[in-house]
C-alpha cells in the first residue's frame, strides 16, 4: 500500500519548483491533491499534461491565497466534495527585493500578504476539515532568511520569520486534536525563485553553502512528505532546515 493512499492534500504554489515536486511526490504515493496556483496558467497546463495519468486525483485551482474571501469559498467547495482534509502545505511565496530605503510600500505589503497572510488564510480555513476528523498535517515552507536576513530582502525575511511564529503558536493550539504544524526551511534551492538573480550573486551564494551546491526541489519534497506522514506524529512545532549546512 502506498504511504499516502486515500489521503487528501491541498498544496499552494503547486505547479512550479518546490510545490510541483511536493505535489508530484504525494501523487506518486497515492494521495489526492488540490494544487493551488496564483496566475501562471502555462505552468498549470504543463503540470496537468505531465500528470494526466493521475486523473481525478489531481485538481488544479487558480486562487489568490491572500484573498480571504476567495480562500474561504474554495474550502467551502472543497468540503462539499471531500468532507475532510489530511494535509495542507503552505508553499506559495514571492520575492520583491529592494533595500528598505527604496522599497515600495506596495512591494512590502504584497510579499507579506502572499507569504504570511496567505498561510494564515489557508490554515484557518483548512482547520475545520481537520478538526472534524481529529487529524491533520500542516507544513509551512519558510526560509533561513527569516533569521539570517539578507540585504534587499527585508519584506521576504519578515514574512518568513512571521511564518515560523504563526506555526509555533498554531502547533500548540491543535496538538490535542492530533493535528501537527511544522516548517520546512529550504536554503538555496534551484528553482525559479532564485533563477532571476545575477550569475555573480548566485556564485557568491553557492560559496556560502558548505555542501558547495544548491539543493533540489525533490530533496525538499522528501522532508515535507516525512512531516506530512504518520511517521512524524510526535514532531510538532519544529523547523526542519534543508540548507546543505548554511
């Protein structure tokens, strides 16, 4: 029997990079997945084509996770179809870099809205489905930038630090209902999120990593699947770093 056979999962940022790797790993282990994407329809169409063999076990939904009313409507529809939910992975995230003195207020707000408020919206609306069955796994994708900080990423770092605080409080609120909340904290992973950085900057970042390489989405997905599994029932309120020793 596959490890996640019969399990139902919602993954945000599901069609590219780390989110796609998590979604496909869960599908390979028998899960049924509702994959959320923000606006890149081309990536969603490619994801659907490449995983057509999964049939109805993969459903892709365009949704702005920062829009609470839209998120609530999504979960109301999902509850009518699934009744319960086993796994939520809050992976959606964006960057809009600038030094603080030059950062646009709109860019500060948008990064916080997607990365942090999006996780609040999704978790709040997912919890009733998990509480119904007294079981659930919630995983946030945070970042070492939440405690290291990088010049030009005050909005991103603040959002990632906030995710950890949100997760820590949530983990204490739901533990008695056999629901866990944890973070996976990837370092430099070879995805589109860092793909737009200058080559010289990427070389400098790679020098910072003791493993002397960037990680892969698959390596992050393995950690997420472990925390989402029954094997991790006593892991709660934890931050698992996937950084190559950063």
